[in-house]
């Protein structure tokens, strides 16, 4: 009779330990999922910092050229980019969309309706925008950075 009781107790102990192990595994996965999301947010923020710096440092003549990386709205340029690498070497990719808008007070030659009376300094102002689209799990995300360039 004691041998049968030991078998039942061992079976019950294995069931309890299995349930405890599965619960601990689920808790561990619940902890790593937000970390992955946070890591992807950090990578995309860093990439958007690069886009902002690129928009700020590009020479004004290159920015306003016909073959500019930021075409005049409604035209846009789209480029598939590697945002970064996740643990394990997995690549995080996204699509960067770039465009620019002239300030309404620019002279007509520069996309605006300004005149010598409304723009006596003959300033040329452009709003330069970069948008990145990427996925985290099944959800799509979008981030944007806008830079105002003046000459």
C-alpha cells in the first residue's frame, strides 16, 4: 500500500512542478516582450535622430535641388532602410519617406507667394520631413521628424 501512495505523491509532485515551471516560463516571456518593444523604440528613435541630423546638415543647395533626397510635396521619396539589429542578429527594417514643403512666404520661384513687401530679406524657408514606418509584432508604427531650414 505504501508503494502505491508514493507513486501517487510523486505524480502529484510532478504535476505541481510542471504547472509551476510553465507559470514561470510564461512570466519570463511576459517580461521579455516589453523589452523587445522598448529596444525597437530605442532603435527607431536613434535612426530618426540620424534623419534629423541629415536634414540639418545637408547643404541648402543640395536640399533644394531637383534630385534632393527630400522632393517637394506632394512628391516623396521612399527608401527601405536597416534601422538596426536586435539581439541574436535579427535585422529591424523600416521604410523612410521624405518630403519637403515651401513656406508660403517664399518667393514664387521657391514655391511660395511672397513678395518684396512680405519678405524683404528674401528668405527661403523649407519644412523638411522624414517619416519612418516599421512593425513591432503585428502592429504598424510611424515616427516623424520635421526640420525647418532657412537661408
